[in-house]
C-alpha cells in the first residue's frame, strides 16, 4: 500500500508538467514574452541562442525534434527566421504549420519600416524584402507580438484562456510603465545622431527620436572598405557624432577603428534576451536604453 501511495503521489506531482503547452520560439525575446503570458502553463524553448547572429542561425536536428513535439510555434516572421521553414517541414507536425492553430507570426500587426519600394537584387546586400524585421527593439511592438502570442495560446489551450488574458494584461501594463520611464531617460537626446553597425535599429531609433547618421556596413551584410570607412569618419566629424551602436554578436574591429579616429564611444547592445547578463525582455531593452543614454550624455 505504501508503495502504491508513493507511486500515485509521484504521478500526481508530474501532472502539471504533463499539462504544460509545449512552445517553440525562434528567438529568445519571443520565448521570454511567451513565458510571461503563459506562466506555468507553458514550457518554452528558443531555437536560436543568445549569442547567435539573427541572420546566420544554423539549423540543427535537435531543433526539428523540438518542433515535432510542439503545440505552438512562435516566430518573428517577415524574412528574419526563414531558416525555420525547413525545420518545420522536417518536424512533420501539421499542428504548427502556417495556417494551423499552433502557428504564430508575431509580425502581423506591426507597422513595417524600410519596406523596399524597388526590385531587390543581390547587389543591394542583405535586404529584407518584407521590410525591416527587427521590430521588437521598439517596446511598443512587443505589445503587438504579445497579442499574437496570446491569441495562439488561446487557440491551443482554450481551457486557460482567462488566465492567459490576465497575464497578457499584466505584461502590457508593466511594459507601458517601463516605456514611460525609458522615454523619459531618452528625452534629452532626441535628434542626436548615431552611427549603427547594421540596419538593425530603425525601430529603436524611431521610438526614442535618434537619427541614424551612417552605418558601418556600406550595404547590409557587406564589410566596409577603407575608403568607405574614411567617408563615415568624415561624416561623423562634420556632425559631431560620438556614438557607434552595434549588437553584442557583431565584430568590433571596424567600429573600434572608426572610434579611434573620431573619439566616438562604441556601445555594445544586448540584442537578445540572455545576452550581456540580461534575463528577460524588460532587462534587455532597459540595458539598451541606459547604455545609449549614458554614451550620449558624454558625447
């Protein structure tokens, strides 16, 4: 009898875990937002690691295995995580394919920036054909992504819809409070010029009123030539621009070379949850805002 009771207790103790909704997100920021909305009702895995370049994620067999077990798939959308499409096919999980209840594209409600108005060809570099997909660097867009995640969770786990709604509202309220604080921090620097490494920050710059003076890359994904670097240096000196922004996974060589000639400060941004000591979406954006503000205050 004692053995039976112990066995029953062990089975009951595992029921909550068994009842969790398995979610796979392409990136760590979406995984974190999903956890904040799903709470202990979800078990979330991110395919990309915090140290990965967004554009160069290498699919692995383990990723397809994770997707084969998932009830919900959450992606950035547009063409940033197209690498996941082959994994979805390999997973053979019809429940999370495009158009199915378990498929969530978080870009649906976002107002896209930098949508090409002409035909795109390889000579233009790594141009995103549906517009710039780095919309989560604007905290206001995180609310739109969260809404898509909420709807997805309600579709696959309608029994707990009210709980998801409650946690979603709490997430939005917290985000609004943080956004007000972040805008106050950045207010003194509206209109200030900055140089960015790659065209990853238009949503962040627009939200906080900063101006992109130049990019370290002459075209997206193309390394700069010595002549191009001289042009950037000249523009920075002319505009008295003293800040260069780059994501944590970018090489620093070119940015440091520009900084030596201009006296600019290179600001490394934690562009993924889990990078540079960040633990969630709020700490990621908070670190970005405070590092940029600190650099601009001394420029």
